[in-house]
């Protein structure tokens, strides 16, 4: 007689478990600008235009993260409309699907296959060897000990985040009225240290006697997804006297923006334009142009100019930058922007060497 | 004892459930503007229709056979282990630590069994905790196994980041050559590996243990009615602890597939979800080892084929998740309906489902309600 009850529990448990697993994916769908089957429709007519087929596999979290993956998606759509390539995007679930998706895209006759995120490094290197006729590109590729081992059909796309962070540091150093600024990092790894090092150098460049408060949310992956910790760290930095905080901490940054709202102080976004997260308080954002890099790589492939090896994107390549638009033009005076643009020129010219560690 | 009528009823149950799922799935496909026949035939041809695809089905089925067995074994003793996910994580991590710390050149005959055993011990230890809590304090294993999933994931991530993960990654160093399982040459490019043999052997072992040994009989007796079993001289506490430990150990063997047979290191988030999938597989497989293997192959086909659909026709992967959920709901609903109908008849007649596997767990729940 209790059998139906047992089944009810079983079904409920599975439902809860499945819902838990799927949360990330569905959250992505909610925020995505277009429905999931839209890529097919425009693809059909434009395929005739270039005949080039592009596959792309997203990082953990998938589309709708308002940051990294969405930026890659914009680059892909941009290439579809402008270059007439056929696109196919896959959101992997569990870890082994990253590899399987890359392999199947390559086997299905795509000309260029992207892996978005450093997690793809090992898999894409292996699969590039298995499919020598297909071209591969990996965003945030981890450099192997011996870079000459990178297969000839693979390009590792890397960003000089420290250069963009240098400009952000300069802006913070000019804007601060109390000569104290803050930095909140996510996970304490060399990638995030690049942001911090560039930022510190930028602040010191325009304001040698400024103080920089710096803190990390943790040493695990969760440090990128811990808004409470971010808020705590930011509040303590605002109370410790800083009036501008730059974050490089993914979702943890939401807490930094909350703290900025509470204290009515400045915060600076990262990766994408984060103005809309806290319109009252976002001074600017450091841009990491994954979209530009994805588009440029596709464009080069279409033109038959694909280059393998490592490619770095800094200020000179328009791979990083800062936001200056209608939303924040009354927050950054023309004088500030001119000075920062001057610094950009000096970095591109090699007159300023930005440290990354 | 499985009578013919039970087998027939099970077959009807599953048949109805699958038919409902195909209809519901077709409706969904039509809603996304595609042809159901095209999508379903691609699902089959992309998996069972070629060597790579079939290899991927085996690769995907292997871990869920193991977690399905873990859940089913606990079911038989009247326990509901929702902790296979955490046990799988701890077991895989332990397997990887074994594989990285053995000296280079350790022969495979030692390294492979040892690392699998270490993983099973790891999963078993985690499983024993809710077993002990249930046996001595009556704390419900459902709550405790769910909670331990979070603890296990966080603990492994912390240990990895603090001590074991390679610099700037979320994975361990690679395991030694001797600990690696080989892939099948007949499925080129796929990740299928010899751990499928381990999974099938364990399924046979679980079946023989439950049906052919005295201890197995005692365990099933506890699952039937713990009070009666206790009066009959069975140590119920020891059985509960033993069953939860064995269940955890089965889930802990998953590392053989992901670590020894595929990546050759442990990576955070590796295999996420296979523990929960095990619950579905046990339910669909009616807690019988043969049924579990069949259900795991079905779910393996769906997840391998889901990716193929995403790559080849752009059907979103969520479609497969929905289809899996529909199958689970349909099986549960069909089984409950069949049970109720049968039960009305069975009250008067000779009650054929007494010996039916999968229904013996019910008294365990009753016991719990009593305190």
C-alpha cells in the first residue's frame, strides 16, 4: 500500500536532482538574446555565400552568463551575418561532453572548431592531432611547457588582460579623491593575478603615492561564484578608505556592486560592459573582447589566412579596452579619457611595459 | 522468485512508458519545427549505427550501470541511497590519488585492481556514514546522503586545490601508465574502455549475492520486513551499515571509467550527474541487474545521441534532458498504476507480486515511519 508513496519519493528525488543539474543550462536560455533554434534559420541561405562551417563549444555555464560565453556567442553571430558562414554551437553538460562535442564537430565536416575556455586546452590539443585537416581555436589556451608542441592546425587565443587592467588602474588612480583604491579578485590563480598586476601598475603610474587594497575571494572555483564574499571584501575595502574598487571575480563581482550601491562609491566591471548591473555606481568596465577575437579568427580562416600557434590580443589588437560611452561619459571627463588614451598609445608603442605577475 | 506474470507485467509497464515517451518526445520535436522521424532516426544512426557512436553509448552507460547498481542494492535492503553522486566523486578522486602516487612502472595487474579497490573503499566509507547514522540513531538516509553529496563535492574540491591539483588547473596530475585501462580498437575515437567489463561483472556479482547467498537472503529479508528479519535472527543494524557501505563502494567504482579508462586524471566536475542518473536507471531497470544494464544502455544512448543531435541538426541538448525526465515519469506512473490494479486483484488472489523485486523496499519505509 505504501508502494505509490515510495514511487512518489523516487520521482520527486529524481526531479529535484535533474532540476538541480539543469539550473545552469536553463538560466542560460532565459537570458540569451535569441531562441535556441535561431542559428539554423539564417544559416541556410548564408551557407551558400561562403560555404565555411564553424563549430563552437561553450565553457561551463553556457550561453547567458552575460560575460565570457555570451561574448563568444556575439562574435559567432557577427561572423554569421557579416561573413556568411554556417555556425553550430554546442553547450556541453558534464565534463566529458566537451571532448565529445569537439570531436563530433570536427568529424561532421566543420572547417574551424572553437573551444571557449582554458578547460579545453588538453582536449583540443589531442583532437587537433586526430583531425589534421580541421582547424581549431581555443580561447584562453594554457601555454604548454614547450610551445612548439602545439599542433599546426591549432591556434591558442590569449589576452593581455594586464594591459586593459593598467588603463583601469590609471582611471581609478585619477578618479580617487582619497588616494586609496581597491581590487577584488576571484580565485587566486596566475590568470587573475594578471588583472591585479596590471591594475596596480596603472594606479601607481598616475598616482605614485596611492594606496591599493587587494583581496581574493578564495582558492577554489567557487571564488568566482560567491557574491556574499565579494560584498564582504568590498565593504571592508570601502570602509578601509577606498572609493573605487575594480573586480576580476566573475559572479562574485555582484557582491562588489551591491557594496558599491550601499556605500554610494565607485565600482569597475570586468570582461563585458557591466554598467547595467549597478547603474548608479559603475565607473567603467575592462573589456575582454572575446567576440572580436572569435570574429577575427573566423575572418582569417575564411580568407585562407589562418595562423597556428599562440596569438595574443592586447590593446594594439583591440582585444582589451575600457568602456566609454553615453552611459558613463559624465563620469569620466574628457581630460581623463585623453590621458588614458595617451597611455594606450604609449603601451602600444612599447614605451610602457605592463607587468603581468 | 520471479514468476512469469511478474516478468510480463514489468514488460508491459516499461513498454507503455516508452511508448508514452516517444509520443511526448515527438510532440516536442514538432514544436521545435523539426521532423520526429528524422530526429529519432538520427538518434539511432548516430549511436548504434556507427562504431564511434556505439563506443560512446558504452562509455556513457558504464558509470550509470555502477551508480544504478548502487542505488538498487540499497533499495533491496529498504534504503534509499541518493548519495551515489558524492560517493562517485570521492571514489573517483581516491582512484586518481592511487594512480598518481604509485611508483612509475608498477605493473597493471597490481595497479589497476588496487586503484579500483581504493576508489571503492573511498565510496564505501562515505556510504557507511549514513548507514551508521541510520542504524544507530534512526537518522534518515535520504536526508543524510543528500547532504553528504554537497560535503563530498566541497571536500574533494578543497583537498584538490590545497594539495593535489596541478598548478592553475582543476585536475590532478596524470596517473601512471600501468594504472590505465585500454580502449577498444573496434570503436575508434570513442572513450569506451574496459571498465564496462568491470561494470557487468559487478552487476552479475550483485545478482548472485542477492539471490544465491545466505547473506543476500538476509539483506532482502531486512528489505521485506526488518522486524520479522530481526526476529528471525538477522542483525538488522549490521545489514543496514553493510548495505550502505556496499552501495557506496559500487558508486565509488565509477572512477575506473572516468579516471583509469578515460582522462587518466581526476578533474573537478568530471562525471557530474551520473550519481543522480543512477536513481533513474535503478527505477527504470526495476532494481534488477539485467534491467539496470538495459536501462543504462538506453540512457547512455540518449545522452550520447543528444550530443550528436546538437552537433548535426542543432536540436538543443535540453530536449534530451526533457525526454529522459518524461521516461522516468512515465515509468513511475505506469508502475504505480499497474501496482494499484494488481493490488486490488491480488488481495483476493494468490498475490503474485510478493516475490517481485523492486517492491521489497516498501516495508523499510514503513519501518522508518514507525520511528
